[in-house]
C-alpha cells in the first residue's frame, strides 16, 4: 500500500490509508486537513490518551462514559473530541466541588482546547438544574404558615 501525503495532512488520510489497498499506484490527495477535534483515533490511541496499556480497558472506560466506538474498515475508532470532553468533564466536576462560585473561570484558564472548553461548559449548563423542595402541609396551621412564608 502506497499513499503519498505531506506530513501536515497526515490526519486527512487516516481513513483512506486503512480503507484503500493500492499496490504500485501512488495516490496524491489534495484536501483540507481534518480539524484535530474531529479526528478519529484508534482505540490504541485512546488508550494512550487515557494512560492505560490495555485496549479493552480503554474500550470499557469509553463505554462507561457514553462514547460511541465506530467500526471503520475493520478498525475500532472514536472521535478525539469525545475523549477530550469526557476527560475534561472529570476535571470540571472536581473544580465545581472545590470552587463552586468560579469553577468556570478557572476551567477556561487551564483548558487546552477552546472548542472542547465551550462544549463542556455548555453541557454542564444544560444539565444543571436548581433543586426545589415541595412541602406538604400536615395540618391547616401548617398550610397557613406556608402561605404566609410564600408571600
């Protein structure tokens, strides 16, 4: 298999290098590179990102975190952005616990990828709900007290 590509466009050809089998023909492809956050990575690369040795461990972690694994030309791949969001989500949970008032500001300072940062913050804002408590009065006097307090 021969595939000619410049080093800068290496990501663009990941899919093609796995799917096309060419014996002696050199294919010159000129296309825009895939943005880093939309890049597909193999489970081996995901395992390296997660800091684990075993691909099956990485696959289990991905499944536990709701990340879809795609079979592309008999190779299991995931979107790099999904892995980055899942990892950042863990860090943001810690920040929210330690700094409930300014976790967002602190996260924006240390986030490596602005796109991932915006996605994580949007996801957390979407899932955030204000807990409310409903009170059931036990007697007429309790009901009068609740009405008085709600005024």
